[in-house]
């Protein structure tokens, strides 16, 4: 893509230009694969100042917090917002940069946070934890083996404030590690309901389910291994009880959980989960027609949404997937 090559060139020269966020509600939530696979973020709602070391299948990870504590799974919403915006821009062929300028109010709204004074204060605290949390790892993003330490974000700044002290716009510089994941498209789409999940473990289980139960019919994992992959510090019996509560509540987007003999958790996709490349296929010319019908829209996101709707409504046999898709798009634009 033109945007990807230009961004790579900028990164190679050390020049970082601003990427300005716009139409933030149109971007589909996306997360990087490494963060979904490994327990980088804390599940604690209190300051977590433990140094965490993790090793699994050859991947090693050490997370060192600052005095403000380790970045939490809710702090990661900021990174998801940034990744989503960058991927939407790449899909449109726009140039991107790891330095993003955005409106604080938009960020709070998109991640379904309060826009009160406390909401802005918590946002600033999240910036500080993200910048202060240091990672040392051999996990590969974008084909590069990173073995040095780095912060989840390299820098942040409040561009200006209101008289009441609220930030209006902010600038965030992502780490090269995370930006490489975006450029290589090492990301997965999340449910829009992800930000509605208020329990840290629910979010973490959803991320792992999304990562491991992508093109598979199901994913089974031992409770002990799952506890390790989530980064949970709860005793096994307590962790198991929390899983059983999640199974009873059955609120996880896209996936069904069940307990199996042998202390195993089984994950099965709900009918509406459609992976890229599955379901009805569309001609490139059809996507061009949609771009003309809805200028500026992310046609790939629309295609994914339509496939999900098609699956949820019974996966009907289509005489012409292209005509059906165009008709569905026109109903959305009406």
C-alpha cells in the first residue's frame, strides 16, 4: 500500500510526521496480535508494580512497570484506538505515521469512557502508565526480532487545555514495535462490544479466544495454561471459579465457553464470527461501486460486517453475492 511504503520510509529516516485522526467512529476496532497472545497488560484495578516475566513456546517477555504501575488492560484501549485509526488509513491508501494527533474527547467516546473531568484525568494517568511500562522481549512484530527494551508508547503530550484544565487534543507517538505490527497488518478485528466489557478477565479471555479460535472450529486449553496466558495472579481455584461465572453469564462477544473434563476450557465461535476470506466472495469491481456509493467508508469493514450479518441470519445461499452486498449497503446509506 502507498501509505505503508511512505510510513516505512519515514520510519527509516527517523522523521516522524503527524497522522491526524478523523472520522473516528468509522474505524473498526483492531488489536495487535502480540498483545492479544501474551500477558503484557495488568488485570489489576490497583497500581501493579510487579516486574512480570513470562515464557511460553519460545517467546520470552519481561514487563517492568514505572512508579505509576504497569499499564492495564483498560489502558490498552488507547493503543487499540490508535491501531484502528492507522489500519483504516492504510485500507484507504493514506499515508500513516507512528505519531498521532487526536481529539481527547473523540478518544474517550470511541472507547466508551466518561467525558467528565475525572475521565480526562484517568486518560492522562493511562498515558503515563503506557509510556512508563517497559517491555523486553524476543516476540516478533512485522518480521523484526526485537530484543531491546521499549515503552508501549514512546511519548505523549497534551497539546492544549481548556480553562477548566481539560485536555482538548493530544499527540501520541507509538513504539516502533507496535507500529511495525500495524505496517505488517499483524492485527485482528475486535467486536465493537469489546469496550463494553468492564471485567478485566473477560477482556483477556476474549482476546485469547479471538487469537486462538480464528479459523478453527474450536479451541481447548487447560485452566492452568489459560491462567498463565491471561497473566492472572489469582489462585487456580479462584481463577476456575471466575471462569465458571463467565460461562454462566454467557456475555462474551462472538464466543461460547464451556467446561470440559480434565480441567479444560472449550471455546466455540458463535455463528456470527466470520474470518476474512470466508463466506461469500465479492469482486473488486463491487468494492469500487461501494466506494462510489459511500465515499470515505472502509469497504473492507463493511464487507466484514455484511458477512457477519449474513452468517447470523442463517447463511442463506446467494445467487449473486455482489448484488446482495450492494443492496445491503444501500439500506445502510438510506
